[in-house]
C-alpha cells in the first residue's frame, strides 16, 4: 500500500472513530481532551461535531493553521508529561472524551507516553467516557470497545471508562 493510501485509510478511520465517540458520549457531560494538535484538522473536526463541548488541546509546540489554534485557556503547550498531569488534576472527573494522536514513531517514546496517558486518564475521565487512541492503552478501568465498521482492530483503539 502506498504511503498516500495508508494516510487516507488512517484519516478515514479517524473520522469514523471520532463520529462513533461523539455519539457514544452524547449523554455523558464533560469536556474533550485532544492530545496532539498537529496542523489542527482533528481539533477543527471536533469543534464541528461537538459544538457544545469545551475542547482542551495538548501540543508540544504549536504549528497549526491559525484558524485551528485554541485560545490560551484551552491550550496546554509543552511536553505531555508536564501538561497532562496538570490538566488531569485541574479537570478531574470532567472529561467525557480523550482523543490521543501523538504517535512519534519511536517505540520507547510512544510506550512512555502511553503509560502516562493510562495513568492520568484515571483522574481526568468521567465514567462512561470514551478514550480513542492511535496506540493501545493498557489500564484497569477501561473496557475495550470494538471499532466502528470500516476500521480495522489495529488502526485505532477505543475504550469506555468504567
């Protein structure tokens, strides 16, 4: 498969999973954590499909399209190991959806970040919330949810918070 086809498949899977997650939290009040702003496409999409939700974005160094940068009150800029614990304490039990798309391509960095996310979601997430990630997350208190039709099991990982 070409890199272009792989990218398209990943974007289609991401859109399907975000739609699934938005529907799954329709009756779960709370904010959204978007881990990884990148160029802002996913953040922009979340604003469209979840217009009444506060969205808090985490990014090491912002380089997104100017229209896709949250205001300072909703942006945690810096290393995830510093910003996520701070935000999890500040918004403890108030997060309905966490979307993580921070794969670095370095297995050691990705494993460290995934362990951090697994630890911090216990404090941040509300019961019934959804965790959506580009990496598998091992954490008690999470129930794996099958991905929506059209998304392979190893493309995106979905969990419901118990």
